[in-house]
C-alpha cells in the first residue's frame, strides 16, 4: 500500500495514512473515464426542447378553400407543415437522454479518476476540515497554503465547510457519496479528510 502524508489545514504534516492500491494505484483507463463523463452529461440534460407539430398549432380548423375548382392544390388545413406558420415535422419533443451504465464500469471509471489524481500528485489527505464557523476566508487560506485554486473538498457531515466553500470559484465541497468522475476532472486537486478517505476505500474495495 502507498503511504501519503496526513496534513492539517495549514499543510503541516501530522502523520501518515495508507492508500488502498486497488483504489489509488490502479491502471488509469481513459476510455472508461470518457464513457463515464458522457453518461453523466447525458443524465444532466434537461431534455425540454420541444416544437409544435400540426396537431399542436393553434387554428387551422376549417378547410382553407374548396376541394375542387380553384386551380390550387388540395388542402385540408392551414396548419399543414408545408405552410408557413404550420406545424413542424419530426421536431424535438421532451425526452430523457439518460441511458444505463453497468455498475462495474462506473466503479472502475471512478477508481481510474482517483488513481489519476494520486499519480499526478494532486491528492491531499487532511486530518479534518476544522471549521468552528462559516468562514470563506479560512477555506481560501487553506487552499492557498496547499497552493491550489481549483479543488474538490471531500468531508462528511461538515456543514460549515459546505457553506464556506460555496462562494469560492472553482471550489466544490461534497460528502464522500458525492465524489464523481466529472467533478474530479473539472477540479485540479482533491483534498479529502481521513474519514471520507476511509469511506471511499471501503466502498470501492468491495
């Protein structure tokens, strides 16, 4: 198992912690990460694009002119798609873009993303995010001490951290269940508490 330094919020070493090789020293598989990002973005699509077809356009209930004798083509409604102001043929309708992704693929993609952060030296393990109050300045100072300006902060049941970090650009604070591939790639560094690290390793080692 790899051993990494354990820090406090001032980046002072307070100990060491072991990382599970199965989670943080696995082979990075870019194709799985790519598939996972596509899946996440598809799930996030609103799918609300819509147009009116000929049955949805208002008006056009009466026949524009008689069937025969005018010298013009037969027409039953002014809301036909071939008319200006008529309905749209095969236009988009509200739908879900979500599709299924195998659980093993999702797990391996997350492991690949975590392993990538560790291999790039962008993983920092903290003893805890000790915040007695909601104070954005303290979180900003902590990030400055680690030399990062874009980071995902992972700590369970720390409301002060969530509220303190939400106004910082390029910073995201979540619990261990909120760690996902897309947001890991979106942020340069990963700062995680020892307790959250243990929970993630326990979930992914199974």
